[in-house]
C-alpha cells in the first residue's frame, strides 16, 4: 500500500532533518513524501535539497508563498497519489520506525477509512517529554466536548478527501477539528484506533501556544461543530478545559 506523507514547513530548519529522517527511516518503504515549504529563509531549502539528493524522487518538494498552513496542506493533498495520506509537520517526527507498517496493517481492512493513534509533546530546547495526548476512548459523541483524535496521528484514505473535500482555509488553528467532525461526526466512516504513540510533537507550533489552546482553538472548534449541525456539550467542554488549564499551569 502506497502511503503519502505531507510535511508542511516554514522556518523549521532546526527540526526538519529529524522530520525527514523519521519518514525515510520507516520500515514501510512504499512512501511518497511531499514537502511543502512556505518560503523559509533559515536554510531549510538546503536540508531538503540534500535529502532529495540522498533519497531521489521519493521526495516531492514544492516551495510556495506563505498563505497559511491549511492552504499548504491542501496543496499537498492535491499532489498526493498514495492510497493513504498522513500529515507530519516540519517540527515533528514519527515516534518509531514501524509507524507506517502499523498504519498499513490497519488499512488492510478495505472498509476502514481512517486510522489514528496517540501523540506526545516535547520541549524544543531539551527534547524532554511534557505530556501525552491519547485518543483512547474516542467516540464521535466526544466531538461535542471538543475532543478529537490528535490530528498529527490521523491517516485517511485518499478517497476520503475526494468525497468530503479538503480543509477549510478560513480557520486559524482548528480546520483539522472541523474536518474530523465532518468525516467522523455525521457519516458512517469506519475508523480504527491504534494504541501506540505515533508522533513526537515539538511544543511551539501555532496550535500549541497558550493563547491559541485556551481561546482561539476552542472558539473555532465550537464553530466547526455548529457548521456541521452539532450542539456543543458545555458540561463536557468546561470539564475538558479545566483539565487543560491545570496541565498548562503545571507545564
């Protein structure tokens, strides 16, 4: 099974080599690796060109004017030719070398449209683990509490994008949540949770900043629910964000 991995990056040169190595070092070798750079000026181009020299046409490289992360993701999706598509941002990396093997096995069930697992966060300065975001216990009803599987662990068949469209580019940080609501909340899309840590995420991206996690992101998630005809579970939301606030204070 051919798996397309899309890396969107903008000035992630400090981490980008680790991202690329984690993709190209996977046991699963039927990979199409698409890198979309938003005009980095930190030496990322050299890192990418060196990777192309090493790995050849497995890597497809596009440099675009910076027009938002979801615009870049959508560009990558439209270029992808794999049976399955996953996203891995330029400051993240796969947590183990068998992640895509596990994904491939999960998709051997031809009725399965989505696969996801867990992620964990690390400090950019030290690589020290901060916390884990687990999708264990996810059900579509929990979307009403603003809880969804971690987007960096989400793999979808390409025909999901063909049937449901791509990400809405008028969101700042939560177009991924709206998309998950769109595909898992209302339609009978069969999915599988893999109980492993799939991605190591570096704290510091737009979606992980304090302000966005407590204010921008929840507001956009509520909008995503309403646009798809869902009512918000305010009790669940309050409980979830009290827990989030404590975790941020601890951090």
